[in-house]
C-alpha cells in the first residue's frame, strides 16, 4: 500500500514540475488520492452487482394497494380492525383502528412465478419475474423526515452516513470523470422535502457525500465559462490545487481534503458531464420506452434513462427520489397520479437494463420510508402512515426474481413472518456489492464504526439466487 508520505511527495513533484504538467497532475490525482482507500478496496466476497439504483418513493406508497394484496380488506371494509389483529398493532397507531378501507384496485398474478401486482402498476407487473418483493419491511418511526432518515441512514436523526456514502467508502469509484454517488431529487408537489441526510456522509469524510443533480439541467455549474479553454482551466485548477495541497500538508483537515477532491471532480465533470446528459443521442425507441416524450412521465423517465447512462459510465450508487406518495386524503387520486408518473419509466428502466445486459450487474431497489394503514383516515378516503409493515422490491444484481419474502397479517397492518428492518436491507444491498457490512470499519474518534451501527442488521439471504 502506498504511504501517505509517498503520495504527498508525489504531489509535490507534480506541482513543482510546473503548470505545463497540469493535465498529467489532474489526471493522476484520482488514481493516488489522499486517502488510499478512496480509489479501491478489495470486496470481502465476490459481488453480484457493480452498481445500485435506489428508486426512493418518498411519502409512503401503500403496500396493500401495490404489492401486498389483502382480499380480507374487501370483506371487512368499513369495519374496525378485529381485536385479534389490533393487539399486534404498535401502540402509536392504536388510535386509528376504525373503518378498514378496501383497495380500489384489483391484483393480478403476473409472470411465470405468479407474483401478485396491483392493476395500479400494469407496466411493472410485466416484470414480476424480475422482482424480489419483500413484504415484511418494518420499523417504528411514523414521521416522514425521520422515517426517510431511517430508510437511508439507519437512524431517525440522520446522523450516520447514508447507504450511498458507505458503498463509496467501501469500494471507491469505477469512474474517474463522474461522481461515484449521484442523487436526483425530483419534483415533490410541495410534499416531503428531501432529507439531506439521505445522501450525506455523516461522520465519514466529506468526499463520500452524494452529488445532487437535476435531470433536466444536468450537474449545475459544470459547464466551462465562455472563452475559457480546457488548457486554461487545467492551469487555473493546478495553481489552486498546489496552494490547497501545501495547506493540507500542515493541517490534514478532512474539509480541505474534500475541497481538493471537489476541484478535481469539477474539472472532470466539465469535460464528461455534458456527454452524460446528452440524451438526445439515444434512439427514439429508447425515449419512448422511458416515456421521455410524454408530459406525465417525462421527469421520472429522464431520470431513469440517465441512471442507465450513469451505470454504463461506472457510477457506483444512483439515488432517484420521487416525492408525493403521501395519501392522507384521496388515496385513489394520489396513487393513480404517482403511478402514472413512475410506472412506465421504472418498467422502462428494467427493460433497458435487461436488453443491454446491465441488469445482471445492477441492483435496482424500489421503496419508500414506510407504508400506509389498511384503515381509512378520516372521511376522505386516504390512509395514514404505517411503518410497522410495508413493501420494498429488488431486481437484478444477483437477486432471485419472481419471489416474495415475508408476510403480513390478513389486513396488512403488521409483519407476521420474516421481519426485515432498514439496516437488514442495507446489509443486503452492500452484500450485493461484495461488502460485508460488519467488516467495513471506519475509525470514528476511536469508535470502530460500521454501516450497521449498534443495533445491527443481517443480510436477507433469501433475496439472492445463491449465497
């Protein structure tokens, strides 16, 4: 392993060679970063996936209206939750056990495996044989912001590294031109604003945080200014980097290390980002597949198409956050609107990954911060938050599609078999990347931290075709 001293001497040599060597210096910095763990760590075991696309449905999609059918709801609609089931409902939700609400949609068994998928999501239903549906997700926080932090960091206050940050810390980047962790936060209709903890590094160094991009505008401020050539920009950045490195050598500040890396990344993005976002070069068939030409599906379709292009270019972790699933009132109208925005683009992503051969190396994850109650909230035909039981699905990346994991009670209020907590899901995603979460250690002020924290988590082994 290269020592830190050796790397600093190498940088000093490159800097002293003059601004004419700026191009060489900038291109070498990624390959010999200030932290030798940044560029590559050997996986703990053979990975089944190289990249992750996390489709985060913020607001809480209803499990009993999407992937967890409950015929009993139709029989009991309008009645209170039976005492035999109410005793298992978390105390925080016992005030709302009246007026069960049947799903407005029917479920159809799809694919060779016969996975039940709601008529709400007809395009995703066609991919049932690729889906591993976990029906037994559960945690205890019923509030959007903290729930989103739980789902993406493992704690309700979001004070730990996000899942994407851990994956980058563990494996580094396969691309030298683009950020290895990219998040896209789509329009939320004024609901469930993004929690920055979901792409932040927590106590890890700042360089492991996600880069937020707008799928319609690309990476902001990445375009070279008018009348500035690539050579001029290389020379400017090399001069700045030389000063930053001299200061870093005497301070060893993580923040300064992150700043050095941000300049490097900014330059590379100015060269590579425009090509990434040039989706007009894709075929008309591809644009149609994702729904990029339709107003309703354009935003999510473009984000999903960009995710596929990012995977092709070596981006490690891509997070697409689609807000708006919070259906306290008018469940039918809300979920139909959200399904119209997401069903075709996400199905298009699965189809495109499969036809390009990328699905076998790309893990796709779909889910929100919690689910929704089987009871009706008030008189408005909506459902309240319910973290005690909800659904997530995974596809590709070595997972075994066409199966369900776990069970909920006859009305979908609580988990009755194979509970899966968010940290279990995190351990499973990292496992697909070749990371044993319990062995991925970061020394945080003397504490030997890992992605599972003090509460821990375990890989959901059933997800994979072999373990």
